[in-house]
C-alpha cells in the first residue's frame, strides 16, 4: 500500500539524462585451443551480445500487473543487494511498438525500479514477442521464482481471462493444472478485484483460506464498497492481518439482514479483441453513459476510422429504426 504502485515508476518519463553503458569488461575469458575452444568462444560472444545495458527510464509498463502492493522494505533490500553484488539476472523487455528507442517490460519490474533509484543501467534481454508470448514468459518466470502469493496468481489469471486467453494458455503461463486454475478463477469471480487490491498480496494466505474467503463473501452478500471500507479500516495492519480481519468479520456476521437499498457493484468492462490475445480496447457502461476505449497499438487505423465515421454510424442506425 505504501509509497507507490509497483508499475507507476515504469510509466514515468526519464527526469535525467540517459545513463551511458559501462565499458566492456577488462579481463577477457581464456579458451582452450582447437575446435571446442573456438565454439565455446563463439557461444560466449553470442551470450554477451544478447544482454544489453539500458537506461531504466526507457523501460515502460507492459504485460499484466503481477503484484498487488509495493513493499518498501523488500525494495531497499533488493537495492542494497544490487549495489553490492551487481545485477546478476537480466530483465526481459520487448521493443515498444509506439516509440523508437523505448521498451516494454516483460518481467523484472522490481529490478528496473531498483536500478532507477540507484541511477544505474539495467541489464536486459531484448526479444521480439507478441502479447501472448510476452504474457507466457512473464507468468512462467514468476512461477519459476515462486515469489508470487496465491492471490497474486489469482489476479494474474483474472487479467488473462479479461484479455481473452483460454484456460490452457493461462495454465501454461502459470505452470498450473486445470483444476487449480478453476479454483483460482472461482476466487477471482467471487471477490471483487477492488477488495483484493485493498487486502494486498497476503503472502501467508494460501489457496484453501482464499476459497473460504470467497465462499464467505458470497454468503454474506457484501457489496464492493462495504468490503473496501472494512479493508481500509485495517490499513495499519499487514496484508495477512487485513485478510484475517475481514474473514473473521464475515464469518461472525454470516448472512446479515439485507440493506434497504444495496448499492450495485460496478459492471466489469467488456474486453474487445482484435484477435485472440490481442486486446483492441474495452467497453464500459456507466450509470448514464457508455465509454468505448480503443488501443491504437492493435487498431490498424480503426480508431481513426471510427472517430471520423461514428456520427454517420449513428445516423444509419436511426434510419434503420425509422426515426
């Protein structure tokens, strides 16, 4: 909850001059003579060319949000480690399709933020990946590191569903079987994302407790605003403590009397797809309006065409209705 959203720093423009890459290492590795030595040297040279140093401010947000909150203590520990030992593991980025010389993060967000604060270049692998390949890489890297909590994995799966991916792709990204994916989505469908975000990552809370939470939420009949208010009342506690407080409160006040005029939850936006895995935009219905958002990256000029022709589309629709 503290300081800043994990992705916020990845969406700001660089405030200072770009950092120049360091010089190449002074000591070159020695290789044995002969064919094996020549091949080893060629492989080493290819590897050295695949890892580049980038100004961290040229790296923007990309992919799906995989963490629910920012941990200042962990951030400081990571900064201290990088400062003392250097960056041992590169991040993965892909070229930004809308800005030359800029990149979108695939994985390694925490390292990019730490290197920004250290004012040091980021070691990175640059790969040309489409949306699906990028999300698969992001999910599999997180699964391999095993540092995401259960509810963060749930939130990642929910975002993949909203982006139009099927359960097989979600399972591949999270290295998880269909049964666990179904249980994850059961939690995602029952508990509003706004409440999950208020609770936070809850690193000590596993699958069974979250399933119990989702059942209690459904049975209690709280609306989103009620859940947010209850979570906000526990903001001074840890994420795990907020979870436990809300669950205990719901279990204590099981099936309360229905409020006189319950406030309806906001409808979830409908995702528009240009193709499987390629989000064109979204449609959001409000109380007295309908908002259509189109992403220019996948629109292929449709955004411009729609802007120029939307009034004509409306008139044609009126004519067909006989108005």
